[in-house]
C-alpha cells in the first residue's frame, strides 16, 4: 500500500496532518521550505535533454511546473480527494473554473451551467466562453427533467455548484452527474462550500472537483488560489492545458495554503457548529421569513444534504420577513462583529446583502414557499468567533432593521 493509499484510509485529522509531506520535499523539517525559483539547473546536457520527457510533479524542469512547495500542496489536496489521480493549482478559484472550461470545451460546444452558480462563473459562460463560440445554457438544478432536456449532441460539460451561491439550494448531485455521464458530458463541481472533507465529489460520480482555496483551505483571508482534482485521464488534460496557458501559483502562497490546510477540519467543525446554532436562533425570530441553510433540519435541501454530504461550513443565508432593501442594509451596517465584504471561509465573520434575482435566468426569487415581499436577504459567513457573541451582535442589529 502506497503512502497516499494509507493516508486516504486514516481518520480525517490524521490525513490532513500527513498529506503531502514527502520526506524528499520536507527534508529534516516539518513543512516543505518555500522554493522560490524560476530556473531549475541540470547536472549536464544529458539531464537537460531528459527534462522535457517526463512531465510530473517531483521532477524539476522549470519554475512554471512548480517545485516542492507547490507539489506538496497539490499532492495533499489529491490525497484528500478520494478517487483523484492529481490536482492542478490555479492562481484563483475563478481561474480554476476558466482553466477547466478551456480544457474541456472548443468552439461549437455546449456547456450547461447551474443557474445558481457563483456570479463570476456565470460571467465566464456569458463572456469568455461565448466569445470563443461556446454556447452556455443555464438550467435549474432542482428541475431534473428540464436539465436533461437541455442536452444535445454538442453538450460536452456540465458545471454544477452545491449549495447554490447566495440562495443555498442543494441539488441531487449524483443524479445530475449520472445523467451527464450518460450523455458523454463531463461533470464539474464547484465544491468550495463543503470541500473534499464534506462532500466526496469523485466518489459521488462527479468527474472534476474544483475548489477556491482562497476560502477554507487558506482560511486566513490572505491568499488567492484555486484547484481542480480529477481522475487519471482528465487530470492529464487539465495539467497539459494549464501548462499551455502558463498557469502557475506562487510558492509563498502555496506555503500559506499548506499551513491553512493543516487546521482545515478544526476550523470547519467550529464554523459548522456555530453556523447551525445561529441558523436555529434566526429560524425562531419573527423578523426572519426563511433561513437558507441546508444543514438546518426542515430547511430547503436538508434531506439531500443529509443523504450525500458528510459536513458543511459556516456559510448560509436568510431572508427578512418583509421590509425593504434599505432596512436590510441598515441591519448589515449595524453589525459590529461581522465585516462587510466578499469572500468567506476565513477566520473572521462576514455579512453581505444579497439580491439573487439579479443573478438568475431560470430560478425564481424570492424562494418558495413564501410571500413575494420576503425577498431581501443577507448572507452570513460564520468565522471563529464565539457563536453567542455573534448572536448578540445580530440581535442588536435587528433593532436597526426594525427602525424607521
């Protein structure tokens, strides 16, 4: 049994601590050093000639192919993604989505994109891919019949995200992936929310699992990075295209991501428990029409989350009972422990006003069931603060929402 296989059979904490720590990369220290290098030197011309012939992590060639710092991160992510042959690193999560799409698609192809995907992902479909002669078709991931009807002989890929961005829907990912595979299309999942610890994408039938390492893996709001993990054939294609595009990540950022990775399970556990406590509290408030948190019993998508997922995270949304956009904004502005900003997955809590209707083609907003007046939402990213302190902060901010 290889070290990678042993790592995959160990408990989560053990796997996270040991993943990617090959002795030839770390030497006598705990972490691999930060290898800052563009030029890799060869012993002689015979070694120079051999360099291009073997394209794999662990073999020095040139800075664009990385060095031990990047290789260690890539291998660690691969070891944590059951069924993966390898992982390609990208300078951001959006770069990972774009890199995967540019690997799978060519002019004349069709790609199906979940209507509740992250808005920059939607923009890739409507902008970059459309400009290249690739047709994006948006679909409601909760309507399997309509999804299946969108396939045609030119459909080559399906881009999924669960939970849905902002509105947090959980779809039947194994079934959507099964349908895609039956139509010879590659399924790609943005698995940033749950990570490989909370959803085993490849084991559930997904072909390529993408994460924004900017979020949970980095964990400290100080780096930008993305990844794509896949089985042998697709991994080879992803690697080749990334090299053709000159895609490379900084060794300093790779070192930060490795550091964040080692505590990922602990941070996710705290954030998930705190988010569930806060979601339960919000569900009892008269100011709140609906809590969009798939981990919460009774919330939309909870049954599918319970069936398919092993974990969650601190990101969820809620919708006010009536009110106005101005009132919702007063609430966000009144928060003291929550920062106002994009992103999530760091150690700090964040709040963001949301209007999902601005980013939908197929899916209705406000969510059903509910009153059409209940449409103004807030996305909360729960960090590492004490949950009771965050609840007290939300409670005082609800006074500002009710004022005026």
